[in-house]
C-alpha cells in the first residue's frame, strides 16, 4: 500500500520544494504578531509574481491550499485593524481556487477587505468575482436585502474590464445587476462599436418588450455619446417611439449627417415633420424615381421587357394532355398585364400598356379593365409628376372599371412619396360621394396605397364613414378597414380599432362569411403591428362581442400581427396549437391564419426561421388540407426575396400537388421567394410548371404571376420588409405583403374572382435593393465597394472581417439577401456604418494616395 502511495505523490523538484518550504514558513510567521505584516506582504508578492501556463493553477496557490483553513481561523480571531483588512483581501484571492462556489467566499472576504483592491489581482480573479456577484445579487434580490455594497464593487470592476478589452464581460455584469444604463459613462470612440453591437445582440433575447426597450435605449444613449447619430437613429427606429426618434434628430448638429438620417427615415417611411425644406424633401422620397432610373441606366436595363421575354414559351415543355394548350384569352391578357406591371415597375415605360396602337387596356373584361388601368400606377411607381399626367386620360373613360383602375393607379404612383402639392388626396376624394361600388373600390385602394404609414387624420375622416356604412358593399367596407390599417400601421390608433370593431358587431353573420370580411380582421391587426401586449384590450373586445364566423380568424390575425417579428415562443406555441385541431371545412379558415401567424412571429431572426421551416415539414405531413394550403404562403413569408435551396425544393414538390389550391399557393410562394432576384433555377422551375399546367387556366395564371414577381423590376427590386442588414422591419412593407397573403388564403373567390387588383398592394413593399453612394452635396459618386455574405462578428475578439467570399464592384451596386457591403478604399468615410440604400460619403482628411 505504501508503494502505491509513493507512486501517486509526485516528487517535487528542488526549486518547488524550496518554494513550498518558504510558503510554509511564511504562513507560520503570519501567526506571530511581530512578523505578521511582513509575512503577508511576502505571501502577496509570491502569489502576484508567480508565472505559470494559462491552463494550470499558479504553484503558490497550490502549495497554500493545505494552509487555507489555518489562515481563515487566524482571520476570525483577529480584531478589526488594517492588517485584518489586508488579510481579507489575500483570503479573497485564495478563495478563487480553494473556496466552495455556493459559499462565494471570494466575494465575502472582499466585502470585508479593501474593495478598491478588487482589480489588483488581474483578469481571472475579476471574472470569478463577476460570477459570485451575480449569484449573490440574485439571492439578495429574492430576499429583498440591501445590495448597495455589491453595486459599489461593480462600479470598480466595470471600468477595469472595459479598459482591458473585456467589454462583453462588463456589459454582462452590469446587465445581471440591473445597472446597464451606467455603461454610457464608459463609452469612448475606440470601444463604442463593440459595446453597442453586443447590446443590440442582447436585446434580441430580452424576456419582454419593456426589457428590450431598456436595453436598446442604453445602446441608443451610447451611440449618442460617441457622436454616431445615424446609428443612434437606427436604434431609435427599432425602438419605434416618436420621442426617441425626435431626440436622435435633435441631438445631431452636423448638417450632412442629418441628411443621412433623413434617408434612413425615408426608407422606413416614418411620418416625421421637419422645418428644413431640403431635409423634408429627402424624407418625402420624391427623389426615388429619379434615383431608380439612374440606377437602371448605370446597369443598362432601361429597355422595356414584354411578358414573352419573361415566359420564354419556346423553352416550355408542354405536358398534361393536348400539346400547346393556352389560357383563355381574357385571362391570358390579364396575366400578361400583371406580369408587365411587376417587371417594368418604376421604369415609366413599357411595350404593352403605353403602346397607343395596341390599346392594351381595352383588351380586358369588367374587373380585368380595372386591373389593367391600375397597372399603370406600378409602371409609373414613385414618379408623381409624370405619372399623374399619363394616367389622367383614363379617369375620363366611359367605362367605370377603367376609371376605378385609374384612381387606384393615382394612389399607387404616390406609394411612399409625400408630395408637397399632395395631388392624390384631392383627386381621389373629390368624386367619392357620388361614386358607385366599382369606383369606390378604386378610390379606397388608391388612398390605402398612397398614404400607407402616414397616419393622416384626413384619410381617417374619409374612410371611416365607408367602413361603418352598412349600405355600401361589403367589399368596399372591408377594403376601407384594410386601408385604415395600412395608413395607421403600427400606431395603436384607438379610433381606427373602434370603427372597425363597430362594423364587425353590426354586420350580419352572412356578410361576415364573405371572403372580403377577412380584411376587417387584418385592418385591426395592422393597427397593432409589432406592438405586442398593447393589443390585449382589443382582443378581449373581439372575444366578447364579435360574431362567430370571423371571431377566431380575427383573434389569430390580430394577435399574430401584434407579435410580428418578435420570435415570442409562447405565441408560436399558441399558433401551432390552433393548427392541431381537426375541424370541418366551414370552420377551418382561422387555422390558415394560424399557419401564417406562426411565420409572422418567427420571421425576425435566423434561428426562428430555421425552426419554423422544420415545423412546416411536420404540418405538411400531419396537417389537414387547409393547413397544407396555407403552408406554402407561410414559407414564402419567412423567405421573401431569399431563394434558399431547401425552400425551393419544398415549394417545387408542393407545386405539383393534387389539390389545386395547394399547387397554386406553392406556385405563388415560388414567386415571392424569388421576388426581384431573377434566380435562374426558379425561372427554369416556373417554365417547367408552365408546360405542366398548360391546359389548366388557374394554375397557369398563377405561374405567370410568379414569373412576373421573379423578374420584378428586371431584378433590381426586393419585397423583403427587413432592411438595414435585416435589423429594421418596415411596417408598411409588411402590411402590403400580409394583404396579398390573406388574399391568397381564398384563391378561388378572390384571385380568380375579381380581386386581382389586390396583388398591386405589393407596391407598399417594392423597393430597389441598391447601394448608391453620394457626395456631401447629394450628387452620385462612384467608389469601389466589396460585397459579400455578411458574417456575424458580435462578441468576437479583435477586428474580424464582417464579410466573406466578397467581390469588388463600383457603385451603384445591387445587394442580395444576406449580403453586406464595405468600402474598398480609404479615400472616403461613410456617414453611416450600414452601407445600404443611399449612403453619403465624406473625404478622408488623413488619406494619402499611393
């Protein structure tokens, strides 16, 4: 037995033995009052000067372990004195390796010693302290005990960590003890970026909206202190409170930085009032069409495209029955009109509708005439002056449908633009009183698109009587409710909610069973878009007072809109629970909304998206037919303008489904997923589908729409409601997308009925996916930029690359989903760190040409 013991205990080297003997002697002398102070000093020196590898405990601490209880006993016998305080500090460092975690001795001894010495023992000791402070803080918080002594140590530790490039540990510590707002005093120009990025990332995991607001507000204050006003505004837009946005704008004194901030407000379509005319013009978005045409000119895509350029019918392989089958001519013309509108959107020119000889608009029937006239608005998108003139002649047509379409086109041209003359409002409202149902639809759609997100009270005064009036058609009333939802999107405006709820209570059950009734629910949902628990009162009113046919549909629509992009796991579970019931066909409409609601809540971050896509596999396998019909649309919402290979595979399979509605929803979803990307694989898939469905009118019509979306804006546009590196969600864009998705939930009665014009509500979401660089006078300049896949560098050490697999281009450039740009030259400095949309550059004063 003695032999085995000898084997286990390793022989110490002479040097180590000498150190051990020396430490044993010093501990012995520590108990002698005459030599105690000198011995303690020597012990501290030995521990502080010990050198060892990163992974092992320093030898003095190893050799002192047997004496730990002896020194603790000595400490307990001493009366209060400077020596006892010093010894407490020494015991605190020994406790890091010798104490038990649950007793938190390191912290307890420090509290009895000199707290200012907390940082003299280095990083590892401070890190250990952070953990013990957190545990002690939580314990005292539960027992409602005083925590001031802990906070005083935090005030000593936090600056030390930040000074030694451990900003993330400092932020974690301050966050654990509810003092994150103290961080602003440590912000400097060389550390603000790492700190703010980390806080932004933390906010995503906040337990509730209030905690998220507090976290982001700290980030906002840090950016303001560092003088980074465009970045502060970006956070203010995420917080989405008018007073914070005002504070960001008023804090900035640099006139050029203020222009950059106005471009950000214009992109988010914030209803912000400002005195300065130049700045107001930027916020108004009036320059959009000119900038887009300049981009198209630089990229040499101005030449108009006809639908056949998109279809490439000669490449289609005809299938299913007779060779060369065709859509009926009316539906074929309608499909071509919609495709033409999406493909040439914003170019103010095409080879179909504007060709006087073809008289294309008149080759349609009834509501098709309205859709054809309304398509002019999309072709002339953002070009208010020229657009109003070119559409004008159609409003004097004898045909009500064409006049109605022209009125909708007036609104579409103004989508997202604030014109100082405001011609749309006068034009659209002047004939409203005398309008019949056909004209009323065009007027309401025009007002909805022109003033989406503007929050204008005069639009509320015009539309609310139509919502309440039970003598007007349900279609007009529901569209007016939807219009109010778009105009007051995300504002929690109680007047709008009350108007729509009143109508829901007054309309008969038969009327509420109409396919258009869904837009009442969506109108309320949009008013509370992204506002989370502020929707509770409205939901309880719906629960108590709304009639059965639409109650569940309304509840799920409103709740999913309120939690849009939040990633709230409990709400996701509620949506899945609603999908799990097996119901009769008449009762299943609300389940389709639950499927879309699931996507709507999960769409905010990548982990949520991946988990949702996996859940959809299960829904497709085990869900009822109605759930299967809604799933392709929900998948499309997760991946708008982002053609991921696995998503394309799922949708391609579903597009051949035996159920016509599943197939059509999947085909439309393919268009949404590829919107504005010109993705060649999807183009091939759609051509193959056009051949496969060559004899089936409805499916072929959907294939054509999808082809139009895929080539939207000739590949220069996107529908993605997220921007600013997928950080900000545009409520207006999401409102337009949700309108179309809810329309698609009843394809037969709405899209193949007469509701094709509802597809043009996507105008709210259409935006060029560009990076345009401007000088300080807002004139375009060309500089070299690197464009590559964005890499998440939050919390990483050093200065890692933020993009990978990059290519160098000269601006203007197009940015695909998940791509990020950075300047490839040091000659200029951007006013905003996120290079997207319009970016103002200033000359770098320190630049030396090679």
